[in-house]
């Protein structure tokens, strides 16, 4: 490989790590629907969902163990089957943005230093500033949508940075001790 090809390869590799730093630390990437009974374990946490919609299909049950972190990148979870996410007070379950530094094991902060000058061109010395290029924000992921499902249970679950944390349409679900922060809306229910 010539030097131009090597530089291009290193640049692309560097950009890949810069653009998606959270995926480096993910134990499990979820990119397909839940078609059969599935358990997301603490040992394989965090789970990263980058597909636009992950669906728990009718007849399937997704069980999420206490302490699991689910990080979403613009995605939502649709539930037509059943989801059982029952954390404990000491080990809650978290649904949050992939940009949430608290859970991805990284700090995306970068420090830049430069020499500052006054209006006459005299050096004022070095100035350093810290920037966070991937801060989480409201609406980083869609939320969980329940559509004509029955038997779901969410207890001791924290939702962070969702557009609409929970949307329930013609469904029966049990919710207890939920925390919804940095979101557009908490619970929207129809029928």
C-alpha cells in the first residue's frame, strides 16, 4: 500500500472511532427484531440499538435483567408481544441515549489549546477549552411503543433523553417506579 492509501486508511479508521465512540464499548449490538423469547442479561450489557425500530413481535417475550443499560441511537422499541423489564431499587434498568457519557464508559470531552493574542498581536498565552462533541439531548431516541400488547411489566426503570418515553395504544401493561428525565413527554396513552 502506498503512503497515500495508508493515510486514507488511517483517516477513515480514525473518523469511524470519532463518529461512533459509544459502539466501541458496547457489549451487545441489537440490529434485528425480537422474534422469540429473549433475555438481555447484565453480563452482556450495555445493549446498543441503532436500527430505526426494533420490534418485539406478537408471541415473543423480551426479558431484561436488573441493572441492564439499553442505549439507543435515534431508535424506538415497538412492543406487540411482551416486554418484562423489572429492575430493583438498587439495580434499576436504564434506557438512554448512546451519547449518555454516564453509561458508555467514555468521556467524549476533548481539550483544545491555542495561543491567544490581543488586538495589537501581543501574545496573551495559551488558552485551553474543553468541548463535548456528542452530548445527549432530548429526543435522541424515540421511546417504547406498546401496540395491542398484553402482559408487559416495567418496574424500577429509568428513561433518559427519549422523545416520548412510553406510548401505550390499546395495550395492557404494568408500570411501577419509573423515572423519566430529559424527555419530551413521559407517558402517552390511547384507548
